[in-house]
């Protein structure tokens, strides 16, 4: 009825303006078209033929021109587009205003989307539904404005962690690891039985390992560090930042993983991105027996293995010097951002409303999670029942739907309802989540973002990149043994101080 009414209004308006009915028809059928940056992960390569992608455009009557960018290059590409305005898309996904983006926002490179609340009714409704008003309000910058529409979670959940060969634990009569010292002993035993193996391998790149394990040492650093600073960490007791990159906590952390690397327990190829296929083959063939990864990937590995009795299991977070903690999570995540050039489009309001509907409407939130009712699932007696092809898939419902139809992608799914997510997993996953929940504060909150003004944000941004580059270089050298943690530590600390880590820390703590 709405569509008919809309067409009628356009026709009436055109008659009053002297425009032909044929002209009105062309105006009605011409779709809204815009470009989008998409962060592509090798474990889930984007396809423009995904059911989610084709259906969302059909439902909203838009044409999306997707620019697919490898995740390793995404931050650089986004930074270049926002800094120069050159080749910037209309919409950027998977973004927040932590780090450099805060300075760019305050300097006018990004649309303050909070200025247009009447254009985002679906986003507003989901925020209210989940009780996230305060969380979203905290995303405002120094000027009191918010510059992106975050992904929204009703509750955080434990979606990945330590995955290892359960069949080998039983075969070698090893206890389930509870601490990182336990894990070391397990990896040593795996190596003893398979000397040519590297028991612990890496998914995608070191960032996955770091973000899932560093919190147990009380730090979070690097590309996926919880604070977005890359080199600062949050003290959850004192509720303030500290220079995590040069802390004793980090020194202890890199010492532990240096030991794994030196003893051949850690995959030496970890410095380079390991794509999903190579990662799967390493585990499926027994070249590796453990990894930090996501639960939905277990089925795919098991389906590719011909080893008799091969069985992977995911385990709750292991305890380190700071306790048992996992990747910090927020109930708001990376979401939708509009470069300032988008606001100059004559149809800017129409575009914002379309994006709001695409990602945050209740109907389309289900699409990105479950697919299309009647195609990927049905509802029987109030219960979601998935199509047989997914129920019977060796890799499991979640991963098979994700690969085939693009459901459950961190980049495009902006609304995460835990009960809905759990319908795609098995009872084992629910059990693991219950164990993690019973352990207490395993998943802690994302540290707060300072309220910088534009000059402070610019200064912080100018310090962040060289500090991060230096940390990446030294971290790799410490891990591989190119630099000695004992002999070269002071030189490393001095370089970080010369690059301004103390000033960087001061800027963050004085503007909380």
C-alpha cells in the first residue's frame, strides 16, 4: 500500500510540475545507488551473489557498489580516503571513532550522524530495545556529537577462543588446560609425538592470537587492541590507561610466547597472514593441533580431515598472570560511517534512511543473521528450523550459512541478538558459553574513549601511528629472537619514550 501511495504522490507532483507520466515512471524505478567500503576476511571472502546481499538490495530498492578491501589493508585505505577525500565511498562499514578517526571526525572528514536522529528510526529503536542509550551516548566525541552508527549487541558472547585436538588430549591422557602453563605442557606433549609439527598455529594473522590471549596478562595491544590506541592498555582496577606496550605485563606476555616460538611450539609462519584454507589444512592434516579461532570454524576443519577420530573442541579462556580473560567486547561495535562528501549528495537523507533500513530494521536484522524465511529457515511452533542443507552440513549451520549466504558477517550484521545467534549453534557451544559466564568477568568492557578536542585528537593521532609501527617491529623481533627481551628491552623502552608514549598516555588519561 505504501509503495502504491508513493507512486501516486510522485505522479501527482509530476503532473503539477508538467512532467510526463513516463518521466515519473523513470524517476520511480531508478534505484538509489551508492558505494560502500567492505573489509574482506580471507576466512569469509565476500560474494556479491550472497543471498543476504542480493535480498537486501531487492528489499530496499537500492543498488550498492561494493569495494572489497582485504582486512589487512582496510585501516590504511579508510585513513587515506578520509584524510584526502580522494576516492572516498559514500558509506564505510566496520568503523568506529577510536584512534585516528576521532581526529578526522573533529576536523570535518566524517558526518556527525547524531545530528540526524530523525533519519535513523530503526537504529534508534534497536538502541532503545537493548537499553543501550548510555553506551551509545558514550560514543560521542568532545564536541558532543557521534560520528558513526555502531553495531548493537543485546549481550556479549564467547564466540571464539582456544581450539585444540580433544582426541589427542584423551589419547595422551592429558588434562584439559586451565592456564597458559597447562597449555605449554599440552603443546610440548603434542610436539613430542609429532616432532615435525608446530602445535599452535595462527588464524589470519597474529592479531587474532593477541586479542584473545593478551587480556590474561592484563594488556591489550596491536591492531585489534581493545582501546584502539595500539600501544596503551586499560587498568580495570584503577580505571585509567597505562603504557601497556612498555609495561612489565607485556614483557611477561612476549616472554611466554617467545618461549613457545623458540621451542617450535608456535607456527613460524604466523608473521604472514594465513588464509582460511591454509589454516584449515594445517589443523586437518595434523601439522598443527591447536589455534585461537572461532567456534563456527571447527566444523569446516573436521570436515576436511581424514585422520581417524579427529575431534576439535573449544575451551573457556585460560588463566594468565592477570586471571582468565578473553578479548574485551562492547555492546557496541564497529559500524556504519559516512564520509563528509556523502552529505553533499542531493539525496543524502534518502541514502541515510536506506542504510538505516538495510542494517537496523527488525526485518533486515533477521536477514543478516538468519537469511530468508522459507529459503534458509522456517518457523515451526515458534521455533526457528533451518533448511536440511545447513543442518546436515559437516561444517555446521553457522559456518555453512555464513559461507554460502553471508549471514553472520561482522562487517554487515549490525544487530546481534544472542538468543537468535544461538539457534545456529549446537548444545556444546551453549555449554561452553555457560561455563564462561559462570567464571565471572572473563569478557570485560571496552575501555572508554577520551573526549578530545580537535587539536588533542590530531596530536594523539600523530603520536599513535609511529608508536604502533615501532611496537609492531619490536614485538616481531622479540617473538622471533631477532632481538633479546633481556638485553634489548631498555633500548626498546627508550625508543618508545622518544616517540612520545608518555605524552600519548597523558593525553588519554587527562581527557577521560
